[in-house]
């Protein structure tokens, strides 16, 4: 007894020390941010995304509507300031814009202003109308700098086209569908987006929002942003981890006690699982700096797989006819089981989703740790292990059923194959690769996001990235691209940087237009009304470098960046159909549509096709393995059973869900790995009571664990759990059909 306890203590002390050292070296953080799971886009697009949009990745937004919106706005703004959360929307004032652009006024002409210059009478009406608008901030801020009002028109028109917001008494304002909203935009520091911090901050904000709703009647306040998704998903993941893990462990303890009727057997099974969890955690913290909570939810499946080793090991050790240790067949089967399951999870290591790579690493390392514990430590407890008569009696009854079905294996398999083929003809399977399958956020939060995208003018807009060798070439490309879109729809809207920074070529053309209008006398009214002489039409041209050194710099860099090797810009476009935009983009080199959800869904689709190929390869590898280990006849039979299991699993899941995703295929891959274990154990140890008992315990535990996952609120986890549960149920009843007398000695 002393030796056993010493070995157990030494084993877990080593694991804990390794985990502590790995944790200290890597200092990982935990995340519940769904967006951090997503794969990277095309390399150029991914780079541009990091350059322009990374700063808004942690943005939160609040909107206020109703009779008390101003009071609620001020109250909430003060609360944010007190909590060191600062607003981020800082657009230059009209006076700042006038100061920045006035030296280049005659090179910067808005399209509206240029149209009025084409006719003297038209321009006079326009000029007088602008002067007569009482309190016009654009005229009052620019008249002393430009009596022609070209600068006023340039600033006013560009603000209308580039910004959906106005500033009223210091409050950001947006009118939409007859409702006036006050808006607050803020960015959070990364340290506020950790799992616990995000939950804590989100709860504090929601508490303040509830207080405002009580204090100000008829107030409608809406919130959105990554913080709230992170907090919601974190709470859901924590709940599912504790619920699924707790229920699974209780169920497994009950199963083990029913079979072995000894407290030590429960401890040994628990120690096997604990070894797997610590071993998986060691590898994961060493290889990943950020660990997603969904990884831990998926990793609950390790409990259902790792405990299989304990079941097979303990039932074999309980055979009193063996003097010491495992039988040769069980040793071989345990090793083959580890190899096949590990190969199955190795397919996850190259996944485009970080989540899947983390799950793969966690489970592979965990299984190795559980296998080592089973092989090295469990045999020390052999003399204390016994099997309950009731469990052996149950396995003998199951054997009678399996042997009867085994005699009818040929008609059973032919009937099943024909039936499944008919089902596929009646209702073919379909696939859904929507990235939304990763999201477990509530409908309420998703509606908030939609509302705020509408307020931002981004709900129906499309984003386009452009790349060129120089800033001038980039601006000219953007102007030509927009010109083609104008021909498709003159009323389409965009927020391109060329509004504020026309190409040098266009600025020269503007100067020529202005000079021609002056020479024709079109601008004489400006001199008559103001009594001042019109300044020279020859003004300097505005360059990227000049604008980047002005108060406009933050806004310029948010939409255009010039680097030594390339220049990049982006713009949002609305009023043009997707097909029309795609057609124009395809005509232009270095122009890309940026649609993150669509691009990620396309990547998921590509990986799904890779998984389909992996399933075929898994079948081929299984056949080669079985042919080498047993015989070609046995291999063909076992691969046939695998095919029936996978096809039936896919069809049933498709019927329940309406479509399949890559997570169903991941489940199918795991089912194949587990199915090979069952087939190997059956072929090596035959339909013996203790072997059937171990496999029954294995199947029951796995179905229980994965059945728990099928209750998850996250579609991805639900699909994965449902697939594996259905697949294991099928393989449990079909795998005994594979038992044949081998032509080779083991």
C-alpha cells in the first residue's frame, strides 16, 4: 500500500510541478472573445485589417433616445469618465478644418461647388443663398480666409458625405428614421477584456444602464461591443464547463462504482482523468499564450475518452488468471487505441481556427498522459480490483444479443447500406459554413449590434481595400474606381479619403476650373459683396505629408497609410449591389472587397472540404492498419462498418439540424478514432464478458459526455456533441459484427 501511495503522490507531484513551471514560463491569459478565434484573411487584407481596424477591435457603443436622452447621456458620460473609459470620437472642429485646408482652397473644390461655377447666374444664386443662411458655421469659419466660399463648400460637402454624425451641444448626434439619438463611442484597454475583467465591467455597465432606465422614464438606451459578447460568452462557457464537467464526473463515478464496487476503482478512474487533464493543460499553456474558454468546453470530451483507458485497464487487471499486469492483447489494444485516437486529433492541429488547434493539443497530450498512467500506475493496484457479478451478468446478456446479430451480419449490413442510400436520395445532406456557428451571444445582443451598425451607416455598406505603390497612384486609382461606380449609380454613397485629399492631378484640374471661372467673371459677385479682391488662383497643392502633419492626421491615418513599399486605403460603399461591386473590383488590380464573415465562412468551407478528404483518408488508413494487423477480409468488414456508422451519423445530424457544418465532420473524425478502438478491442479480445463490459462502459461514458455537449447553447459545440453521441451509439451496436477469427496469430 505504501508503494502505491508513493507512486501516486510522485506521479501527480511531477505533473503539478511541470504545470506550474509551464504556467510560469508562458504566463497564458484566458479569453472568451469570439473574434479572437477567427482565422486570418488573405495576407494583404489581413495586414490592412490590422492597420486600420485593430484600434476599433475593443470599441463599445451606447445610444440614447427618448425625452430624457440628454440627461441620461450626461450622467452616463460622467460615469464613464469616473471609470477611466474615454470617448474616442474626436473629429476636428470646423475652425480646425478651415485652418488646415485654407492654404489649398482653390485646389480643393467639391463637386457641388464646381457645378455652380459652370454658369454665372447659377453661382450668384448659390453664393447669395449661402451668405443669407444665418449661423452657417462653414461660411462664418472660412469667409475671412476665402471670399469665394470654395473652402466652405469643400468642408461642408465632405462632412455630409464622410460623417453620419453631427455635434449638438457637445453631444454626438444621429437622426435615423425620424428618431434622434445621442451616441457615445469608446475604446477599452485590452486589460479590460480578460475573462473575469470583462464579466465584471459588463455587469457594472449594465447595472448603471438599469439605474438610468429607472431614473429617466421613457429612455431607450442600447449598448453593444466586443466587451458584452466576451462577457456573455465567458459566463456561458464557465456555466457549461462546470455543469457538463460536474454531471459527467458524477455519472462516470456511478458507472465505475456499479461495475467495480470499490472506492479505489473510483479513485483510479478519477486519477486517470485527472492525469489527462493536467497533461493536456501542460501542453496547452506551453504552446499557446492565449487560451479560449471554448477550448475548455470542448476539452471536457477528454474525460469521456481518457477514462476508456481506465475501464479497459481495470477490467483486464481484474482477471484473476493473470499473475501480474496486463494481458498481451490488452497491451496491444491500448497502444493501438492511443495511436489511432491521436492520429484523429492530429487533423485538428492544422485547422484555421485557433480553437480547434488548442483542442487538438489538449486532447493529444492528455491522452498520452492518461495512457502512461494506465500502463505504469494502474497495474500496481491489480490485487485490489474486482468486478461485480451483476455487471458481468449484464455483459453476458449483451454477448448473447451480439452473437445472434453476428450470425446475421451480412443481411444486416446490406440492409443498412441500402436503407442509408435511400435516405440520402430522399433527403440529401447540405452544409452550412456560416461563421455565426461560433457565436453563442443572445438574440438581444445581436439586435443591439444591428441597430448600432445602422446608426453608424455600416449595416448595408461594403468595405473595399485598395493597394498601390505610391500615395498619388493610390488616390488616382480610388478616384477612377469611384467614377466607374458613379456611372452605375450617381446617388451611391462612400466615405473615401479622396474626399479630403484629392490626387495631385485632380487638384491641378480644380485649379484650372477655378481660374477659368474667375477669368469669365463668374466669381465677380464675391468681390462686389465683400469688397475684397479675390486671391490668386495659384495655390499650393495638398499632399499626404502635409495633411499628416496637421490636426487632420488621426482621421487621415484611420483611412490611408503610406509606407515605403506600398500605400493602402479603405472606404465603405453603399447604394451599389454586391454583384456590381464585385464586377468592378475584379476589373481592378490591388482592389479587394473586405467582408470578414463571408471570407471566414469561405475559409471554413475550405477546411470542411479538407475534413471530408480526411474522413476518406482515415478510412483508407484504417483499412491498411486492419489489413496489416489482422487480415484483408477483416479489414474490409471493419471499414464497411465504419462507413455505415459515419454515413448514418451524418444523415441523422443533418435531419435534426437542417444542415451540417465542419463541427459535424470533426465529430465524425473523432467517431472514427473511437470506433477503431472498439473494433481493435473486439478483434483482439473477442466477445468476452470483461471485454464487452469495458467497451460498454467506454461507450456509455462517451455518450454521456458528448450528450452533455449536445445541450450547449453554442451551435458549434451542439453540432460536435450531437455527432459524436449519435456516432458512438451506432458504433457500439455495430462494432460487434466485426468479430471474425483472424487468419494471423496475434
